[in-house]
């Protein structure tokens, strides 16, 4: 109830409940409610749905419609939809969809349509031939031209047929649809102005708004509208004054609108905008873009910018991101007509910052368009000396660089993000700044520093309240815990890491935000992958992926698919896993993201290793190392070297064994430098196993025992169990 009331702008007192939801969650729940209503209706009997002109659907309604089409495969519903050929919908190839192409009318069909308009009374042969020749089988033109001829005064009605009173003049019948429509409007001179004012409102207009600006008594206005309805230029729904009118076709509205002089159009748009502000507060609250358009067309650009910004924020708040982008870009277009100065700069800054979030949501976190918007916002914030806006711009730009794996640029923004946040002192800003710093530092391979940043962020959450992120729509306490769990595993605390990740998931579930839950599950799945626990990884990954598919969290959906493929490989289903992993990588690349790509390629290389495909695995490791070097994404370099060594050992030749030994040593050195105790354990265990096979038990024991003795937890994880077993095997020969 609260969701539908919010959509319609009806106050219900459920503000707190809605405020706890992210825009994407609200949209997802609304879509689910619409689909449930359709399923309930279909459950009581077959349903016929008709939707005309699909090409005019707004993007969010189109998204819902696409889901409806997909759902109809399982419901007793017949849907008939009409659309122009340029739409190219994705569902025309579905097995339950039949595509019918509607061509122009054949001459016999056009004659039949003419007869319907004339009431079955024949027209003179030369008139009928001109109508058929000029309309060329276009139904709307055929219908409108026939009506134009009947209203022209050229014909007389004998009761049984129409006859010409005089020879047909050369230019008596209009040559185009536009001319035909204009001729009909001109002959309705007393009510033409009503049609023109309605056209200024739009293809659809309501009686109350029209009455607010038409200087006619209600009775005269009603009579004028009755004439337009009788002429079938507009259709009416409802009873005046609670009536809505819609032009028969967009071309009818265009003809009426274009017949106005530019100055008169501007005058009418100004009156409409003023009337909406004065008398229609619900329209202001629910559809501010209508007011913005009227102010823009009136040439009142400053007022237009104000309403375009409001419309963009409202659409973004409903996760209608495509519409939000369109409204905000319209605001920038209106802004261009204003004189230079600080007010214009402040308005532009507001528009650019509002535009960043929807661009990230639709184009992905690696979007070049979002990067350009945040760059411009950064410049404007500095020029206007606004710390809060500067932080928002830097934060957005930082996440673009981070997800794109441009870690050099991202690192340079850490101080710029933390500085304004500390100066401003806002807890929500602080936690996001600390989280950003920790996330970037983690991927640079400095796990202890990353943990310190993230702990500061979590402390802010715990002491000052768990703050949702405006950009992400999640609980930042969950996000900080997710990253801390990955830091702790690398630093040698696998049990503590698991506890922290599970706490983050509990917090996410308490908040009931789908995006927050999806992120907590994705990080938990990857943590189980670090811990080499395929069953637990598969369970978390599949739940994350299911949630991401429902709410279209593409980035984390691909993440879940990658971990799932790895888990399948660990169960021994190598061929299935390799195919699933390649599909998941393609899905991941489609998001435009590059972050963690070395790790994902390394995971695929381990699948190739299990399948015995040495060369394929080595090519993947070489590619991963190249990407890691280019992006300075060094956090998994130790694993790249260790896996490279394991792949080399699939070839028993002497040269390969020497290369493998060197790779294990490099892995150990990298992990030691990074303080990554778990990766150091793996590297040392691999080297110890290598030496043990050469009967160098002392060397093997010396390299493995110190790191195993240092670790104080995680002894039930595969890494420590295998290391303990190996140590036992190494110790027995020495004891004998």
C-alpha cells in the first residue's frame, strides 16, 4: 500500500518504512506487486491484454512490460501489442511470441475504410480515386482525408450517396496528412484554440488544467470540447470536470501545436506552468518534469532548471534512472540559456552531481560518461569552495576509477576524499571516505593499511549509527565488514574473517535492503573461495546471483557467477565449470569493470590446472600478471606466482621444475612483503612440497614450520589441514 501511494504521490504516514528502502528495492517490489496482480487475475480465468504504441512507453514502464512478456510463458494470457518497426524489442524471438507485420492497406481495404467513414454512402468516383491515390493505404491518412472531404462543403448528401455540386477544383483535396489535419482544424475555427491549448499541454490533457487557463465559461468550454470529441480529433475518458482528453494521434496534436505562432506558444506555456504551480500541487510533487517543460518552452529557463533538477532527483529516487538522466540533461540544456555567474555554476553543480548516480546505475561503475560528469562536478566544487559537494564528486570519481581498476588515479583521490570528509565532520561522509580509502588500498596489496581505514569506517558506523550510502543504497557497516573480512583472511585470521563477514550479512538482512544483502553474500562467497570451501561458496554465490538477477545488480551477479563456476570445478565437474566460467567472465566484462580481473583469471587458471591443461592455464596467468602490472592491482600477485608454479609442474622436465621452484619463492617473497600470511602459507607449503618430493626434508620443514607456528586459528580450513599433514610427513623421516 505504501509503495503504490508513494508512486501516486498520496501521503500515508509510512515515510520511515519507505525511507529505509533503496530506490532499486522500491522499484523491484513494485514490479513484483504488478506481476503478482497479473498472476492473480490470470488465476481466475483467461486474460486479454491490449497495449498500443509500445514505442512510446517510458523506459521504466518498458522494463516492466518486458518482464510481463517473459512471465506470460507460464500464464493463460493473450497480449496484443502494437509498435513501430524501429522499436526492435528483445522478446520477438521468444517461442510464445508471434510477430505480425501490418502493411499498408490494400486498395480494397482502403475502400472499405472510406465506406465506414461515409456511413456506407458512395463518394463520387473522382473523389474516391483521389483519396485512394493520395493516402496510399495509410489508415490514419485515409480516415482523416475522407473526413476532411466530407466537411469541406464540396459534396452534398442526397441521403443515399454524396454528389459533387460543381466540378472538383484542382487543389480541393489536401495532398498530405498534415494539410488534411490543418484543413479540419481550420473548419473548426470556433474551437481550434481549445485544441491548440490542449496541444501545448501535450498529447494527453485534463479538463481541470485546460479550464484553468481558457478564458471561457464552463458551459462554453464543455461545448467546444464536445465538438472536438464529435469530430474524433480527441477522445475523452471520464466525465467533466474529472475528464482526460487524448489526441487521436500524435500527428493530430503536432498539427494543432505547429499552427500556433512562437510567441503565442510561449505565452501559453508560461500560463500552464503558473497554473500548475498555483492549483495542482500533486502534479508538482509527482510529475515536476511537466512544469519544467512548460517553463522551458516559455523561455523561463531559470525556473525550468529548478524543476528539471527536482524531476531528476524524483526519478532517481524511484530508480527510474533512464528518465532521471533525460530530465537532468534537459536541465543542463535549459541552463545553457542562462547568463554566466555563480547562480548558474551552483545550479550546474547540483545537476551534475544528481546525474552521476543514475549514470553509474545504468552505464556501470566504469562508465566514461559518469567520469566526465564527476570531473566537471569536481571542478565546480573547487571553484565554489564547497567541501560537501567536492567530497561527493571525488567519491563518485573515485569509485569509477576503482571499479575500472585505474588504481593509480584512485589512490591519488584518497586524501582528497578523506580531507573534506574530516573537515565537514558528517558521519555519512566519513564512513564513505574511509571505506573508499580501504577498498583502494586493499587492491594495492597493503592489507594492514586497508584494514585500518575500514576499521575507522566501521567505528564511525557503530558509534554514530549505521549510515546508508546515498550512492549505493546499502548499510555501510555491512560494506566495511565485507572488506575487513577479506583483509583479515589475507592477514592470517581466517576464522575471524568468517565471523566478520557473517555479521555483515546479518546486519544486511536486518535492514532488508536487497543490494546490501547481495553485496554481503558476494563477499561471503568469495571469502569461502579464499578458504577453499566450495560447498559454502556455492550456497552463498547462488543466493547472491538469484538476488542480483531479480534486481538487476549486474556487477555482483557476474561476481556470484564466477565464484559459482569455481565451486563447480572444485566438485570435479571441470568441463561444465570451464564453460560456466567463460560465460561468467563475458558477463563480468559486459559491466565495463576491470577490478579483480587478475584474480578471476587466476581462478580460471586453477580450473585449467585441475583439468591438466598446462598451456591454457599458463596463458591465463601471463595475461593476469600483465593486467595486474598495468593497473598496479597487486593484491593477488602471490597467488599468480604460486599457481604458475603449480601449472609448470604438470611438465616433469628439469627446466620446468626449476621455473616452478623460482615461482614458489617469488610467491613467498611477495606474500611476506604484503603481510599476507595465508598466501605466504600457501606459497611456503607449495615450496615445501616441492622440496619434499626431492627428499630435501630439512629445507621443506624449515620453510613451512615458522608460518604454521605463527598462525593461531583456522586449523579446520583446508589450507591449514593440508599444511599440518605435510608437516607431519616431513617430521616423521627426521624422527626416524
